[in-house]
C-alpha cells in the first residue's frame, strides 16, 4: 500500500496532470541535498533525491531505486574518453553505477538502511513495486520506492526502447494507505511508460475528475 507520493516532471506534463485532477501537493520540489553532494547527482538524480529527502522526513527507511537506463550521459562521457584515449573522469567512473546516486542520498540523510538498485527494461514498475513490498514485509517497516529516468543522449536513442523525458517519482510503501494492485501494474504496457503508471496511481488515489 502507498501512503505518500511525490512527483517531479516537466512543466507541460505537470499542468496536464493537475488539469486531470492530480493534487498540486504531489508536485512538490522536495528538499534539496547539501550542495556538496547534490552537485554530484545527475539531473534526474537531483529531482529524485530531493523528493525522497522530503518523504523520508528524517526516518531511516530502506530504499528501492529503479531506473531503466541510469545516467547514460556519464556512460557516454566515459566511452568517449576511452575512444579518444583520454583519462576517464574519476567522478564519472565512480558515479556511473546504478547504486551510486541512492548511495549519495543515504549519506546526505544519514540513512543506514538497505539500498536495492534495479534496472529493468520490461515490467520495471512491477519489479520495483514487488521488490519494495517484499522488503517491507521482510523488515516490517516502510520502504521508499524511487523511480527516475532522464532523457536518453542522442547517440543512444536509436537503440533505446523509449526516449524518456526526465522524470522522478517517489512512493512511500507501508502496511496501510491506498492499494495499488501488483497484477494490474504487471499488465501495464511498457510503452506507456510513466504516463501509464501515473494513470494507475490516479485510479488508486481517485485523483481523476
């Protein structure tokens, strides 16, 4: 079950969602991490971490971080360095792995609980929710589910399954709140992306006018 939701999307889609009945409160900008750590994050990572920092509200919660492609811009820079026979950026190298950004979030919030990083091309929303719910049941405590992606660099767009606009979505999973059926999420068409998942959230919370 879900007790809290925070969303960060581009202004055009935000306006469309609010017109559809989404409460403006879920589009909070969150609480930014300290500048020294925040500057190490990708654009999507900054959005997601700010939202997560707000929903954590000082609680030490396990985190499930899900991203279809992660920070491909860093990967591109690393590959270009190799091709050009130039030294790779130590910062880009250390932050290119999927669990780097949730690790920065955990340092900033002094959260010492579990971090699970997921990358799934298909059924990513289902896999992320399933992992979050199983972790919640195992630990008997709330879990923070963070889903984030950013625009795929031009060089990768011809092989990417979708060109995703920079998006951050954070859910707090609990033993009470609004029910979002896993089977319904599993049937979600992957091509619908975040729009399809947000429609399911709107249905669960009865947000549509």
